[in-house]
C-alpha cells in the first residue's frame, strides 16, 4: 500500500471533514447551528489552506489563509449571528422535501460529483487533485441546501457554503486563484452579505416574514 | 496457540463479563452528573443483578421452552461475541472462528431470540416491543455492516482482530473515510443499545419503550441474565468501536506478557472515555419519536456509504 506524506493525509482528512460538515448543514434545521457549522467549515478551510501553503511554499496562499480566517471564521459568522438576533429567526420550519429524501439526494449528488471529478483530477497536476471531487460535492450540496430551504437566512448560509466549496475547488485544482481574483471574491462576498442583510429587513417589512415564497407571486393582492 | 494467547483470551472474556455492568453503571453515573442529579454508584448494576439472582423466577402461563432458554442463549451469544472482539489482544485463538460479518450475524441471533421470546407470551407490549426492535434492527444492521466493510476495505480483511492490527500499525496514517464511519457507528451504537435518541433505557412509559417492553414478562434470574446481556452488548459495541477507530493499546504477539499487562489499563481508560461520551450524547439529544427512528438510522447508513465513497476517492 502506497503511503501519502503526512501533510497530504491531513489535507485529505480536512476535505473529508468539509464534506461531513456539508452534510450536517443539509440536515440542520436551526439557523444558529447552521451559522456555527459554516464557521467550522471556514475554520477547516483555513487549516487546509495553511497546510497547502506550507507544502507548496506559495506566499499568496498564506495571505488567503489569513483572509479566510478573518472573513469566514470571524467576520461573516459574526455578522450572521447579529442578523439572526435582530431578525429573531431561529428555525427554518417546513423544509420543502422531507429530510431523509434530502439526505439520499445528497448521497446521489456526492456520487455524481465524484464521477464528474474523475477526468478533471486525471488532468490536474497538483498534489491535491484527489480532493477536487470533494470540492464539487461541497458546492452541489450547498446548492441543494439552498434549494430545500424557505427562509432567506438559511439560503444565504447555503450561498456562503457554496463559496467555500468554490474556494476549496480552486485550491485543490490549481493551488488557489491569483491574489487579485481572491481579494475580489472576498470583497464581493462581504458586500453581498451586507446588501443581503439590508434586503432581509426590507423583505420582513414587506411580508412580515422571511419566507421567500411570498416573493413568488407577482401581484400583491390576488 | 501459545499460552499467552490463551491467557489473553480467557482474561478478555472474564474481564468483559465482570466489567460490563460497571461500564453501564459508569454511563448512568455520568448521565446523572450531567443532569444535576445525585448519581447512583457505579456498582449499582451489580446490586441489581444480585437482588434478581436471589429471587424466585415466575413464568407466565403458556410460556414455551423458547421463553425459558432465551436468557441463556442471549447471554451466551454476548459472551461468544466478547471472545471474538479484540478488546485486549489481536491474536486470539477464538477469533479465527468468526470474522466481522459473522459477528454481526451473532448479534442478530440474539436479537431474533429476544424478539421471539417477547412475542411468545402474547402480551400486547411484548409484541409491540419486538416489532419495534426488529424495525430498528433491520435498519441498523446494514449500517453496521457498511461500517465494517469500509474498515475491511482499508485493511483488506474482514477479520476484526486483523483490522485492528492493520489500523494500529502507523499512528501517522490518517484515514479520512473513518471520520464518516465513526459517526455512522456512533449512531448505530446508540440505536442498537436502546440509548436515548431511539429508546430510553430508564423509562417504563409503555408507549415509548422498545427494549424494556420486551423484558416485561421476565423475572428473577432470567431478567438478571437479560440485563447482564444488555450490559455486555453495550460493552461489546464499545469494543468493536475501539477495534476500528482507536485500536492502539491492544496487545500483539510480539509484545509478550508486558503487552497484556499494559492492555488492561488502556482498555479501562478507553471505556471510561467512551462511557462519558455516550452519557454526553444522551444528555444533549432528545428522544425521537419511534417513527423518526428510521430517519436516524438512514442517516447512519448514509454516513457509512459516504465513508466508502470517500475511501474510494481519497484512499491511498
């Protein structure tokens, strides 16, 4: 049996834990816990980036690790927690599909993602190419999380988790995006978060709830 | 078969039989602490067993021989299981008799007997408990097998001692897939041993109980054996978990008698930590409705399958 070096093993473990967290997010119904899981995902991403930076010696990966720590572990969860407190949304009731069906769907998505990643991994030359499948799975699972929720809050968490997946995918396929792009994306996410925060208040003012189903009808009075 | 392995085998079975009630007592004690109650003594299960052994057994009218032999069968299977599971050493003379899959079958035998005996008397509660037990069982079993298969794929053998041996070789080798199967195994352990999210071992509220409902007709020595077997089952599951996820410390042939001397305290430490962990999970989670139990076990199965997929993708 061929043994991988220890840092790659750690990276693979980080990838597996990321996937595990994505599944927990899929199953989680409480918005507060959802945000905590997102913060944990950010933490894992930070560890993974640091490991990769140490392995490849690329300076910009150190920077993006620090950026991850500041933004995804501390900044965004803090903002989200404050929003939750102000808006008083703690539960995402009535999921659109029942939980076990969602989980089974998640499993199918993982199989699909792993299959999809096979040819990409074969072409990539990075040491972390085997984790590309995990990154794709995280993206798609976050997408599923967004689809199956009604409340705007949990959809935003799903969106941020999808960004985590993209970041991880870029990291494992090409050792991260160029610094300019990474900074741009980070800023985008931050701004999106702030704008969405304002949106939440507007939505609630209009409909007295954060349920996005109210946005589906075009007229106010039927 | 050397003398040392024979000694290890004997010691392991005796240790399992004697310590299992204390392990259960320890879990109960931790639960009481976490719930701000005054804890019962760790030795409480022993006193309960002693009390029951001194009573006269009463059998229900129309109880068939099956009902009488079930406690002995169940206790026997648990003892055999304890002999197969490598809790102290990995080179056991009896362990070649059955691999991990046969072990799951052995545990299933015990379940079938308990359920049949519960239905034997024909009371409503017995049948109800038996049906629920079978529902939990048939969902938990594939999950447990999947967990075993992942460990078997990593170490290329289905024999539990060899799995423990190959997983404990390099402390520095990490298996990401075991993170998933670890979660799955914990869920299965809770469901199979009638712990809180699925069943409450402390309840006698008829509508929610599963395991207790099946024991309602038993008394005295039969009940004592059934309760002892339940404690042994929890102990066995904990040891299966140790063999797959924390296999370090179980003695190997090469280490000689010193290894065996070291293996006992290591096992004790693992049990103390595992017991506290079980108590913590039980305190933090709420009892699920019976109809939510399939969902709980489906999650376990799903995590085990994910472990398999991750092993295929990331495995070295």
